[in-house]
C-alpha cells in the first residue's frame, strides 16, 4: 500500500482531522487544477472537467463538509488507480 493510499484511508476514516496540505496533495494527484483568486483570498478553487469546488485554507484542520465533498470527487480516480495496481 502506497503512502498516498494510506493517507486517503486515514482521511476517509477521520475526516475531522485533515490538514489543508494533505487534502491538496490528494486533489492534485487526482488531476484537479488548483487556483487561488487574486487579492489574498484564503479560498482555493479546484477544477476538473465540469466539476469545481472551493475549499478555504483553515488551520489547523479543514471543516469536515469540505473533506467529504473532496472524497466524493476523488473517489472514482483513486478506485481506478487502486484497481490498476492490483492487476
């Protein structure tokens, strides 16, 4: 099991203690593009195809609702990747 898979499982099992950097790593690995609006905003926008979501950078942990939305969005990508590794 790779470090990325371990991180994903830890986030799924405990979505209340996820740091922005951890979620950012997973979203970028799932081929989401990250944008930050100009003007020093603390919100980041992630886009992939027609789907987009906004996640505020909050320390120390991101709110659970944002983590759950991100897990739903990247679930398909990582399930395909894990299937390919199993073959």
